[in-house]
């Protein structure tokens, strides 16, 4: 061990477990790419002010959890705690919103929050996200939810539940907000929560503490205050999900808590994860663009947590299909065989076969041990006698069957045996 270890609340991805992370990122992004989402990548840090406005100055993320720094040049920056504000900033900066709408984007990367670390909650974590900017259409909300559900399904996860709610819009939300405030002011709450009632009352509904939850039993719900337009919109989203065979549960208490969130709100939860059960979430945020100085740009998006999705896979005992791992392992005996076999390895790889080699001149016995340990299906063994005869031994590592194949047709034969 070295003197150093990964900082508190972080961990390294190490083989073989790290392959699960690649598989999850691939499974989440593949449906997006097929649905016309273009890849976007933004810096790991932004101006603090972007998040203060784009996430919400009263949120825990901004008040307590951001990694902020002042550069030598005097800029106030923060490591990104989430993706939406940055992606919207980038799209506006590139004037994408002046072209065809909606602008559909996906991204994948690291996010940073100074949270109290526990199982499933880290200070550095990984998300894959998607945003569809500039269209108000229930089919777009449904598309995003379906793509996320399909991603979980393609990974083989069975115990993911989808919670769905509507948060209303600029017409009906303020009326509801006032009614909720009225109710909350009558409760027995601590000082911090009372302050929250005045700044962001919806977030109080999301308070996980038992003593608070108990008092919320009779709280007014947005569902009963939705205007006709919001009701109709939400019904369409629900119908489209049902038609697409995506099961959901109506959760009238589900909030995103930020003032710009509107209408469709959803969260994917997994019951095998304990307290940190949310594997992903998102919603419509029709007001966000204006909050960060852009034009009106009704939009919807989500972010799915890669770390928690991997934990969910492990909780269900599901092994995702791994990106190509070693199929063929080459073991030479002798210097000349080594050169020849290394050449064959290169040709095999270029033809698309995942292949590895017994490096370090370990000798035949140790080489075969490495071959077995690699998980490869075939070993290619080349000794001096084989070389003289112009053949290579192709050994099936499961059955032990071995076949001498002319070197000239080895690539073709190996590929045929693997297919
Ligand atoms: P949020 O941006 O808070 O809506 O988070 C979206 C998803 O990112 C969550 O559902 C989690 O799966 C994941 N996530 C958020 N915060 C953390 C964290 N501190 N550690 C691990 N995963 C996280």
C-alpha cells in the first residue's frame, strides 16, 4: 500500500468490478443515441453563480454541498454538482436553441457534492444524463421516461420502480404554494425548516425525518390544485407511458423542490439499496433557461446515477453483459515463437478479436495459468516444433480439446471457433 488512499467519500473503479460501470454507461446511453440525442461534454467546473441560479440558492446542494474555489485570477468556480445547468449553459452559449427544436443532448461524467458519505452516497459520483431543450410536448416527457426505463430493463434490472408526479406550472403552482405555506406555518417545525417554508415550501414535503413526515399527513397536494392545462398534459404523459408498457406509481408527494421545475416530475427507485434508493430522476424545467439569463425554453431531462445502478445490479445479482473481455490468450514458448505469436495477436486484435498475451517470458506452464485465469475461451500455443511445422495449437480452455491449425489460416479458424 502507498502512503495515500482515495479521499473520503470517493472510491476507485478497479477491474474486474469497473467493467460493470462501463456496461451501465453503455446501457443507459445506447437508447439515447438511437433516439437522436447528441453527445455533449462540458467542463468539470463552472462559475459558482451558474449553479446558485441554475440549481437554486436555497438548496442543500448550493448552500452546503458545493466544492468551491477561487482561482489565482480571482474567479469563483465550483466543481459541478449536477449536469443540467451546465448543459443548458453550453447549449445557449452555442446558440443551439436558435436551430431546430427540441435540441436533444446526452452526457456522461463525474459530479461532486460535499455530502455525508454512506452506502450509495459519495462525494464524487457518476451520472449519465439527457436533456431535451425547447419543446413543450407530453410525448417528449414520455420519450425520456421510456428511454430510462428501457435502459434499466436492458441491464436486466427487475426491481426498479418509477414514481411520477406533476408540479403544475406558472399558473397553478403559485396558488398551491400559498396554500401549502399556510398549512406548513401551522406546524411545529425547527427554525431551519420554518425558513424553508418561506423560501421553498415544496421541499419541506421531501423532508425525510419521521417527526416532520408525521405532521405532513394532511398537507394539501399539488394534484388537487392542477389547472386544466396541467391536468391534461399530465394525463397525456401517463397515457403514453401506459401505452409503452412502462409501469409507474403516482406519487403526489414527489417534488424536485426547485422553483423552476414544472409539470412532469419523476424518480426511479430501487428497493434493494437501503436509504439511498433513488437510482435516477428528472423532470420538466420550463423556467430554468430564463433563470440563467436565456430566453424562454421549455425543457425536460433526467440524470441517472451510475454508482447506484451498479449497486442495484449487485443487489439483484445481475451480471451485465460485459464489453469484450479476453476471448483468446496467446502463450509462446521460445524467442522466435514469441515474435511470431505476437504478430498473430496483433492481426487477431485488428480483426476484432479480444486477445491477450503471456508477457514477461513466464514459460509455458505459467503462461497457461494466465490463460485460464483470463477467462478466455481459447488459448493459442506456439512452441518450437509447431513453428517448424508452420502450425499453431488452438486449445479450447473449457473442454481441453486441441487442434493444430496452419499459421496462415489461424485468424480465420479462431474467428470461426468463436462465432
Ligand atoms: P439528482 O441530481 O440529485 O437528482 O441525482 C440524480 C441521481 O444521481 C440520483 O438518483 C442518484 O442515483 C445519483 N446521485 C446523486 N447524488 C449522489 C451521491 N452523492 N452519490 C451517489 N449517487 C448520487
